C-alpha cells in the first residue's frame, strides 16, 4: 500500500490543471454533471498518470452552486482561492438566472455594476493577459425557455433574472446573430454532459497528448522490422476499412464514403441488471425490460471504454438489431485509433486496433491466436509471416470481433464465446469489443462478467437529420465537377428530404420507423436522390425500399440469384402473410416457411436450389428477410411484413374474395391495422370498394370510426358506393343496422354529400332518432349563412348578435370562482368556425410557410389524422395561423355566447353527463383519445365540438375572475394577470365539469399539449 509520502511524490510529478466552474444556482444539474465528467476523465488511462485536475469554485464545500453561497470575489481571494484568470480553463454555465448581485462597491471600468458574481468571474477570465498561460474560456447556454407559473410569488424576479441573462448574451452576439467567440448552446443537462465531455477530452488530448497521425507503436515493440510492419498494417487497414460503398437499385450509384464523414454518433443502453434473467428478442424488448426494472443507463456509444474503466470491465459486447450500425461502429473505432490515437477514446497509448470478421472463421478448434493470424494474412492486408502472433506477443491490442451471431453453428458459436472469454485472461493488456445480434446472444453464448453489455439504440430525429445531411454532402461532392456548387446542391436536397420525413402523411405510419435504422435510412436517401422526392404513398415507398434491398443482395459478391426484385417479392409475400396470421409472430424456421415459399420459387423458375438455399443466400445480405439467429428468419422491419402480407391478400382477392372478408374480421385489431391501410393504398386497381363493403357489414365499422377515417386518408382511391349502399338499405327494426347506417351517413357527408340529397326525405323519416336529428341539423345548416375561407377551406357560420349572461351561477355543479361574477354581455354578430381547425387545414398552413415549426404532436399517429383537430399548438401558433388565413381568434365572450347558442344549462344539450355524451368527447366517453371533428350533435348555431375534444385558445389575456370585464363582446386584453391566455371548452382527457359552457382556464401563450387546439372567427365586415 502506498504511503502518504509516496502519494505526495506521485502528485508532485503530475502536471496541475485547474478548471474554474462559474454558474448561478439554476444549473445545479449541469454543475454536478461537469464535476462528474471532470472526475471520470481525470481517472482515464490517458490522463491519470499525466495530470492533476482540480475543480475551483467559489462556493461552500459540498454546495452545488457558485456565488450563491455568499462569497464575494474579494472574500474568495482572501481565503486563498484562485481567481478565474489564474486557472487553466474557465467554464461558464448559464440558463435562466444570472446569479446573486455583488455589493455596490464592485463596478466595471465604465462605472456600471456587474450583473452578478458569475459575470465578474467571466470578465476576470477574459481580462487575463494574452499568451500561453491565459485560460481557455467556455460559455455554455441552455436553450430551453423557462416557463414560470403566473401565480408564482417570485414571477417578477424570475423574469428579471431572465432579462439579465439575455442582456449578457446580447453583448456576445455579432451583427449576423452568431455568438462572439462561440457560445456552446445545449437543450438539457444530458446534452450538456455529452457536449462538455467531448470538449474537455479533445482539449486535454490536444494539449497534453501526442496527436501525430501515424500509428503509435507500443513501447515494447522489438526491432525495426516489427515497427515497420505495424506502420504498413495501419495504413492498409485504414485504407481497407475507411469506406462504405453505396450501391443502389435503379441508380447504380457508386460513391466511396468515408465512415468518419457519414458516421452519426450512436447511443447505447447499458444492461445494469445484477443477474442475468433471460435473453432479449430485439432492441425494443431490451429497452422495455430494462426500463421496467430501472436497470438501464443510456450513454453515447463512444463512452464505452470510459464506462469500462469506471466499472472495471475489460471488454464490451454490443448487441443490436440488423442494420443498426454495429459493424460500422467497429470500423469507426479502428479508424479513430489509427487517425486520432487511442487516447482519444480513453484507451492506453499505443493500443493497436485489429478488425476481425467472425463470419470468416472456419476452424474454431485453434482459438483466437490462429484466427488473428489468418485474418491478417488476407490479401488486402498482406502482412508478413507470423505477424498476428507477433502482435499478440506485443500485446496492447484493441480486438474488434464483428458478428458473433454469424458463426453459423450454435456449437461452434458457444466454443468461440469460450475462447473469447479465455482471451481476456490470456491477454490482460488487450481490450475486446464484440458485436452480435440479440437473437444470436443466447444463454449458452453469453460472455462472462468481464464484458460490459450494451444495446444499440435507434437513431433519434436529430441523428436522422445529421445522417441525411452527411450522406447527401458526400454523394454530391463525390459525383460533382464543381465541389463548391455540389455543397449547395447537397444542402438543398438534404433539407428537402428532412422536411419530407416530418410531413404527417409520412410520419403517421410505421414507415417513419424505417428512418431510425441506418441501413434502411440509406435506402430512403437512395430513393430520394434517384426520384428527386419520396413517393407520396408509403405503399410505393415500401415497394422501392424492398427493391433496393433485394437488388443489393442480388449484386453482392459471390451471389448469383437469377431472380428479379419483383420475383423476390412474390416469393416472400406468402411467407409474410403466413407469419402475420398469428398475432405477434415475426420469425419462423426455414422448415416452417418452406411450404409457403416453395411453390412460388418453382413458379418463378429459380435455379438456385430449395427454400433453405434461398434463405441462406439472402440471410445477412439483403436486410429484408434476414436471419435473426441461425434457426429463425424474419423481416428486418415489421412494416415490410405488413406490406408484403397486404400485397399477398390483394393477389389472392382477385381469385377468392373471401380473403377480404377474413381481413375485415380483423378490422380494428392493432396487429392488422397497418395491413388494412396498406391494402387500400395499393392501386391499379384499387380494392377500396369490395373491402370497405365487407368492413361496413361488421360491428367494427361503428366501433372503429377513427380507423375508417384513416382508411379514407390512406386509400389510393375512394368511393362513396359502399356507404351509400348501406344508407339505402331498408332499415327494418335492427338497431345494429341503424348504428352502421349512421356511421355510413357521416362518411358519406365527407365523400359525396351530393348523394344524400335525393334520399333526404327518406332519412328524415328513419326509425333511428340519431339519424333523424342529424338530417334536421343538416337542413338547419343548409339554411344558415356561411362562408368558406379561401386560404384553407375553413367553414364559418354566421352567429347572430344578441345578449347573454356570461359566467356560471353559484349553484351550478362543478363551477369555480373564476367564472364569477355573472354579467350581461351584448355580442355583435360575427362568423364562427363550425369546427376546430383540423390537421388537414393546418397542413396547408405549414405548406405555405415551410420554415415554421410543426405542432408538438405532428408525428404521432394518435393526433395527426386529417379530420382530427390540430393539437400541440401554442397561442402564438394559433394567432399566426389566423393572420395567415385572414381570420382571428374569437374573444372569450364570443366563444361562450356561440357555445351556449341561447341555452343556460351546463351544456348546450342539458345539465347531466348523459347530455354531454350527445355533444362532446371527454374522459368518460372518448376512449382516452382525440376524435375527428363533427361526430357529435351540433348546437342550435350549427357548431360542433364546443364541449370537449380539445380546449380552444381565445384572444383574451388571463384574468382571475370577471371583475371589470368588458360587456360589449370584445376581447379583454388590459390589466391581465401576467402573460397567460384563456382557453375554453375542455378536452378528450378532462372530466365532464371542465367541458361546461362556462368553464374556463388559463395557459401560457407558448404552451402546447395534446388536448389544446383552436377555432377561428371573423367580423361580419372585413376590416372591422
């Protein structure tokens, strides 16, 4: 055990490096994370024997905030604490507070006061004399906008602090909006940790570690021959592994892509379970299981070796789905070591990377040593005799073993796993990284406790955008005569694709998940570049993605298929339908699939052998039907299975219509939903009429009206015939038929309202009261004066002027004081939207204004169907839309007057919840989901959805009651309580009491949620 004297001597030999943390009290998380990062990096192999890193902050010991503890600069200096200018690095972190003010005797040179102690620290660091000893100064700013509550007693103080922070950064802003000297913005504490870790490691590496580009040679290398052989190996390995070829269907595009240029830093989930209690099927299953047990930690994959140091692991096993980037990551590690040095990854100096493809392993008996020797004698490396054995003797190797699951025989895979574990013991100065698919990592193959298990995460939206930009930049510059011009072209095309991926018709379906997988995202980029756009219908996109994948394996080295992509689809379709007929089944053995594929293989005259041969050839090559382990096959993405199942149903339907009846029997089941939608998206010819005729004959037609709406949105062609036929059916005495007829009538109103006119009288005498009422309401609406707004097709109804009592009486059930006092209001005539603004209408707004931010839930299929009200919009968003459309938000008085439509009850249909059931969607009847507009009973003004479904923004500022409210119907904007705005009407996830005519609420104007939309109005005379 080292003595104190030994420790002091060792510390004296280390180079001191002081980091000053300057920040106010609202970034405690960032300060904690900064200290954690500094501590971890100081213990990394690259730095722990070189640097003595100390954190300096002027706070009380153990406190998380600087300056807030009460020390002034002079007091801190008097206690012997270094000034910021005397440190090596000053880190300033700011968000919504500038910090505690300094005493009045602290002034700047111009006599003005410092905003806070944090500003003094910043200024002191910046005022240090220039030269090599001047500290580096990094400023970090959290981008998230604070949202104080309006009733917070410290509201004004919070706003004042925010203004100080804004003033500080205004000083650092250049005329073009950029920050002087660079300000590192970040979204949240986790993003700060990632950014700060990278900055600090890079800074220390550049300052204290060798950055020579040549391959570092281990200190124990013996002789010039070995040294030269290592240098030659490094150059050849880098050249061989540096590029990813891009070869695609139709385009035949071939461009060398440097992995470093295309690579998007991946994230992984650490498996922190204390015991091994089962295998994971895929990344989604792993995430759920670890999340449920609170046994997962998500980190940047590049931090794997730092985690190993911290947790005392010698190796890493990376598990992931097919196409998730496992191999690319290993190659990136190799390139990173060769180009930037192993220290940049937290590895010991001189560590040499060796890439080993386990698919090439033939003899498992001889062990790791012979395999390394065999791999290094490959023609592309051409190393000297016994080079692999010399490397193992040298030691200090980073062994990158790719594809443990690709060792075909399970017995051999178990044997390989054993000698990998043995290699850890035999070569303690080496590090091992192994990749494997989840399904191939079975209980008998799992590596020992010496290995840190990590699960690759799907790409985030930001990573998708980064990948697309990288891909287009590389491809366009690789093919252009003028690189400068190519850069602009690439940027334009990339932004078009990124924007396309955000559109609701693309993001609303499972196809959006394709972008979260690097291999499939590459296919989407290929299709977009070849066509200039993505297909508007996702069925066509699936088809083209499948063609890319099939043509890719067709052209792979050593594979001669003699089959086209179209024929390949035909072979796979019956397998997809067979798999899908059992809920949750996505994988099967070759023996199970053979009866469904063999007849088609014979029909297309494939000469490559039997089903086993077909599956074996495409396994791990196409990325379409792939081997999830050595026994079972499945589609890489469930969307491909659903699409091919839909195509097979379509093929069979022309000979046997009963298959459509079978599918209609599954209508409304989540497992079959995408199959139904994709079937209707196929055209030439469309099966919309026969399929919807079968659906309309089921009770699911009524229960799942929202899915019928989705069918109308997605279908390649639509027809009113199935709905008209049902409405015309003699009603008899069957109430179940009446309910289906009511549902059909609603869809008929959307598709072909002119078809209703000849049967109006018949429907007005229908035995079902709900149908009679709907026809009566329709006739009243026909007699109303309405306008259709030109910009978006929005319908507004003339609301006659009149007076009403606004607010709720004291005896109304569920009322709040904020609805008092009741007061008489005179409202002039105005136009009011018949429905809340829908997603279809908001989409036109976004198309006309492509630079605007989409609503909060625009990509969520639960909230973005065309006839649902748009949600996730702020008051500012609603106001911008209104101005674009040439309309306005209603006043609160107009809204309540229009809602009541002459009634004085809690709802315009009555006082009880049964009455509310007729008029609106709320928590008890909505099924906890947003509903399409116009499904309930309108009020006497012909307005729908005034109760529930979505809260609606109005123009008024928030006031805690009606004392002093205007009585002429105008919006109440003066003397508001803060900046809040009024919302009215309740929503699908609120109780009945919040949906009353008098109910009101306040919300911050920038706020968004999944139950908040808006409705528009207009003065009778434009320009009023």
